[in-house]
């Protein structure tokens, strides 16, 4: 087996550095990569063909070890900006008062729960706290299975929902070496660029029904349909507002629940709503929350309709050592305060429109961009070899990601073929930042043809 | 069904507040409990028959909302003491510099990895980082299954290893309503108080072999034997130093791996060693780390022999959004520095001996204590109705936990019958703290007879 073949069989990772190419690195980076492999083992991946080291960060900027400034249009975890002073002060303050868990009475967790629940529809009455989005989705599915008595889980074909055994088992984007669960079924994403249908909702509902029928054929029912409602790992498909209702009807008719995974699209990023599912006019049974919830502090959770939580809550206890602890709650509360008080949802809407318009202008001036999609500050730019054939241009997408890194702008790529540029800046991105981004992007396009 | 019967069928929880008894609470506490149920749903549990609210904490003390001081002999997460200034300063400092993930190059994660690996035997070469002990055990078992190609997992009969679907599936202490995994098998704990054997290691090895044989009988092999080497949820059995070797031999002969769950006993708590498994003179294949690792900051991980990580690392990528982030690494490094620089392992040994001796003196003066067990600052006091019959005295153990809370000393209980007092103070506990604890414990014993 050649090195290239071996390499291609490694676990799938978009924009991952391949150690087989370490010879191309400078001495310092190569030494770092070797030290890292020795200490952390083979499962970790670095970004970029030429990995980058950052030393500090502030707002929408990161700085490498030589002090060079990078415009960050990728890191959605620190979503209100790197090192936000309001959030950091809240964490530091609470750390010095007390860091303790949920088995003592605390007003802080209840105050934040109330504030968070106010952002959901009244049908969603409870929240529970975990540390990571993986834990949130794992808990959501444990609950869905316990509530329905069924095992079946339906996801889109390139979904990503977590790294626990259960959630990795319904994350086909982990690649063919990562085992899917026995009762996991896939449906194609609502790909507005490639699927030719007059009614995407009915089309997707029919695909979901096929998989429900297959589950029943094997003597198994449906526990849940789980979707990131922007379908970000499938390629980012935000145009299907109000598309999900017929899908959820099919799911409910089969006795399953709908889990809206808001780890990517939640907390105001879509610009028009606080939660991605709200663009579809549906109310999920369980909502899972993650990445941006504490602006980098590990905090996540689920919001639930009480009827879905009842049996699980009666039969089982849930305790998460750090989940919902006093400091995590301070971090999450401060982050939500920033989103609400600084008007970041409106900012996403406004700056997102500027970005989207700018990207579409660029697409009209250059070949190779098949589609530009986005809502708020979540955008996808699909690279194709030819607009007629729509053959994915994965090499050019990857080259663009790396060229942008050279130009000190951070983005990545997504979709099965990794040919969709993933642009996901901080919620605080300004029009000036957008201009700098668009200029840099057009330069990169010209350089990588 | 009566209220009492309904109540008994709820998810199992040692020292859990039962909402059926809310009528006994004062107005303020009852209002809190009701608000909490409404917002957080039915799966959460509070401690104590009369739940307690804490407002601040410092060192080994917690303070309730009226300013009363409680001696904390329970909370092992903030293991170097509540609000430790060195740890909090390190977290605050790094938060203001940069909070980012493992896909950019960072020296911090490698420096800490090196520092941590130096505490293990040379066979253990890699570390990987998660946010919680549940995630660590979930990853450990995903890796064990991928490495061995087998599904079988053997644990002790009252083990607790996590709250994800996979780890809850091998945590029988969650109670009979919580489903165990199809391929999970249980062995009795090495109960030095009740099991009559000349060689506990051979005895346990034989039990493990029986379960391996049962797995083979069903066409399935062994992936892993997982043990908290103090068997803390089974009742705390620390005396079996050097007992595990024949058990691990049986596990290895069957092609399985040994996962040492150090979430409870690791990071110097046993007094004699940094890691619990080291008391047994064995080297695990995977070590999982959790709770005390960041003194309250959510950080956890696994340490691995490279041969066990190889196939998983080749076939799959592992990414944990917050796991190993720059702030988590600063927290973990500062915590380990405190343990090493303040000589806390030696302190555990010294103060633990004082505590154990004091508890044994008290046991000799009072009836109802069947056994006193411990190493370092992890102690169990087993309450029985009669030393001859050894019938567990669960009601008295629970009454003692609640009496201690009234006297403002925090402990809990463990074991299948919840009749073993769990005493687990901060690693910084002083002899003065020990004296106060012992006096309070004897007072409580006299009061609850």
C-alpha cells in the first residue's frame, strides 16, 4: 500500500493536516507536529496543510506567535468574540465566590434557566445542563429512546452530532471507519443546489418515511429524527425556511420525537431568530445546545418539552459533575446577556446580508462558485468544476481554505466532498470586518484558479 | 400504588432528597424546590432530606445563605480546596489571553501532557483530553472496543462510570430502571468485609473469568474490564493493594484491555500513590481521569498505551470542542502544580492516617460500625445492624449523613444499600480539620442511635 493510499484510508477530516506531508513544513512546525504526535497520539488532527500556532486573541482577531493578525471568520465557539470582558469577568467573579454542583440549592442555575427558557416557545418548559454538545445530544437521545421505547434514529447523510459512542454512531460525517449504530438510518440533506423538487419539505418527509418504514420492517420503531436545521455538515442549506413541518409531522406520526441540534445554528447566529428551528415555524421536542453557549467555557444542555422528560426523569437520575455548576451558569448567563444587550442577532442579520451580497457579487465575477448560501453569519460557498455539471471542486475549496490562511483569514470547508467553504464569523463581526473578508476572499480566488 | 411505593420506584440516588417529602421543608426551601422542578424537570436530585443552599466557599469550608460555616468532607471535585487562588489566577490569566481548541498548534497542551505523562509508568505514552469523566470513560471504551474488535465490558456490581448512553450502560449503580448494555457483565466487588477468601485477587479473577466465559458462550469476546480501583460506589474497598494483578492477567489472556477509572481515586487522593491503580502494581491499558483534574473547571481525559490507541487513531479522528482547550489546560496544569508543590499526596497520607485512626477509635466506643476502611483521604464507614450478622443499616447511615449536615459537616453515603458513609475531604484537609470532623462525627453517632 502506498503512503497516499494509506493516508486516504485515515479517519475523514475536512481541512485536516496530513502527517504524511510533514516533510513540507518548516523545522519548527515539523518539530511541533512530531512532539504532538508523540504526546497526544494519532487521533488528533490539526487544521491546514501548514498548521498555524496562535498565541493570543481578541474580539474577531487571533495573533500568531510572530504577532501577525488573523481575521477569524471561523471560530463559532467564542461567538461573542475572543476574550469578551463581560463574560470573562463573570467567570472570574464566580470562580472566586464558589464553584459547586447542582445537588445543593443555587439561585444562579434557576435564574439562568428562566432567562434561557424565555427564548423558547412556551411548550418547552425544562432545561438540563451538560458540558458539551456531544453530551447534550447523547442525553437527548437517551431521553428520546426512553420516552418512545424505540431505538431508531434518523439523521441526514453527512450529519455530525457528537463524539460519544451513541452520538458518533449517528454522525456519518465521521467517515466510513467510524461505526454507525445498528438502528441509525440516513436521509439525504435538503440540498437546494442539487435536489430538483417543487416542495423540499414534502420531498424530505418522503425520504424520512422510507427510513421509518425500513425500521418497522426490522421490528423497530422510531425514537428520533435529529437535525441541525442549517444542515451545516451536509453543506449548509439555510434557504429552506418553513420546510421542516411536513418532516416533523411524519416523525410524530411514527411516534418519534424531533431533536433540533442547535450546537451550530443556535444563539442568534441565523440573524432572523435566536434558534435555527424557529426559521421553520416548528417547535422541537428536544433542543440541544452547545458550542457558543459559554463563549468558550464548557457548558451545554438540552431544552425539553415536559412530556418527553417525564418518564426519563422518573426512572433515572441525571447528574453531570460540572454540568450546570455555578461557574458554568455564570458564563452562560453572561454570554446570553452579551447577545441580548449588544443586539448581536440584529448584527448577524445586517452584517450577514452584507457578506452574502458581497459573496454573490464575487461569484458573478469569477468562475468556479456554483452557489452561495447563508443566513445571518453562517455562510456556505460551494465550489464546483463547472456550473452545468455541478461536479464538486474539492481541491480548489481546500486550496482556498489554505490560501486564506496564508492571507491571514480563517475559514474552513464542509460537505461530503469538502467543497463548500464554511464561513462562520463571530456574532460581533462588523461591516469593516466583512469588507476585509470579502477583499481577502476575492484575492484568494484569483490566486487559486 | 401508594406514594411510598411510587417513590421507591424512582431512579436510585443515595442521599437524594425525595420531593414526596417536600411538606416537611420550610417555606423558602419548598418554594425553591418547586421552582427548581418546574425549570429543570424531574431528573435532577438534591442532596439531603433538608436540602442546603450554599452562597460561597473557601478552602475546606462552604457557607450557607445565612453565613453559617460548613466543614466540607465530601466535595472531591475542588480537590485542592474551594477557590484555590493559584488555579483561579491561572484560569483568569489564560481566559484573557486566548481560549481556543486543539486544531491550532499550542505549546500549553503539550507542556501539560508532558507533565501529566511523567506521573504514569513509561508504558503509558499518550494523553487525550475530554471535558468530563463520562466523556473520558466513553472514549476509553470506544477505543477498547475498536482496538479489540469485541463488545464485552465487565464491571463490578455497583459500579458507576458515567452518564452517557455507553457509560450509563455499564453503571449498574444507576439502579434497575437504567438499562445496562447488552454486552455488559457484572462481578461482585472485592468486599473485604463480607467475602471470605484467602486470596481476593484470585477470587475476583475467577469471577471475571466466569463472565468472560459467558461472553464467549454468546459469541462475543471481552473488550475491557473497567474498575475504579478503590471500588468507591461498591462500598470503598481500599485494602486490596496488589490484588488486581491476577484479574488483569485473566483480562489480557481473553484479549481484553484494563481501563483504570481514576475519576474518584486519582490525583494523589490515596496518599500513597498519584494513581489508585499504582497501589496494585499493575499498569493499565487506558487510564481515565476526571473530577478533580481542574479543581472545578470542566477538564478530563484518558492516558493510553500507544498500541491501544493506534487503530482508533488511524481509523478515526477525535475532536472535543472544549477538551484540551487553552483554558482547560491552564486549569489542569495549575491544579497539578498545587498537588505537587504543596505536597498534597503526603498530606493525604498523613491526615488520612489520623482520620482512619480516629474513626477506628470511635468505632470501638460505639455500636453499629461494622468496618472502617480507607486510604489517604478516601474513607468508608460501614454501618450495620449487628457486627455478627453484618446486616446493612441503611437507615442509620442516611440519618447520620443528615445529622452531620445539621452539624454543618458534609459527607455522603455509598454502596448498594447506601450503608457506607463516604468521607472524601479536600486534599488540603488539616489535622485540625480532622479533629473537628471526628468530634462532629462522634456527636452525630451519639445523636442517631
